[in-house]
C-alpha cells in the first residue's frame, strides 16, 4: 500500500476516531457529575487537540511548511473557536432544547474542529509553483503542465488531464524549468 493511500485511509478514520474520543470523554465527565454544558466544552476541546495532533502528524511530511500555513492554521483555530461559541449560543437560543445549554455547547464544540479540518485543507494544499518545483525535482525528464504543474510524463497526448490545457510540444518544452546550472541551447 502506498503512503498516500494509507494517509487517505487514516484521514477517513479520523472523524470516527474523534467521535469515539469525544463521547468517551463526555460520558466520563458527565456521568455522576453535574457539569452540564461544561462536559461538552471540555470533551470538545480535548477532542479538538486530538484531531489537530492526528491531522498534523498525518500530513506533516506531505505539506511544505511555511509561516503562512502555520499562522493560518492557528488563526483559523482561533476564529473557528469563536465562531463555534457564537453558533452554539445561537443554536441553543433558537432551538431552546433544554435549560442548561448542553445542545448549544455540543453543537459549537463539534462545529469548530470539523470546520478547522476543512480550513486546513485549503490552507495546506500545494500551490501551482510548489507542484511545478516538486515535479521538476523528481526527474530531469519530467514534463509539467505550464498551467497547473501536473506531471505529464508518460502521457501520449499533450492535453493536461488535470486542467484541460492543450499545448504543443514546443510550448511544453519551453515552459519546463531547467535544472540549476544547465542551459537549454537553441538547435
């Protein structure tokens, strides 16, 4: 099994694993105690730490870490924690399921980490320039799409399957990044 396939499978299992962590923590904190909404908040916070650690460890070697990505992940966490709190309060006020606010606390504590996962997908994804540099570094014979950086090596057509750009061979060769110190001489 390839590393990518195993990472994808582990990513799929994150939400069920987080749900188990959340409900075990919630029942440990709520049973026999009068914690009310605080049990949801504490279980949600600890579960979010579990999700962040799991997600970060899962993708740490696949993401080209820079300050924009790191600061963005922490900023998204802060913003979404506030948004989760506000949405939890609004949900509790609008639905008025109970008097102690447990539904709003549950909703807010579940919304924030799931929204954070979605935010990190956008914050951590590879840019076109990073993809082009990665593909170019794989082999001196790699051919990358000039538009999106998709690796076209081995294809029999000059149309990129990723973005649909149709290029001529001359356009493809002209757009390739040559290795440092090597110059392409005109024929």
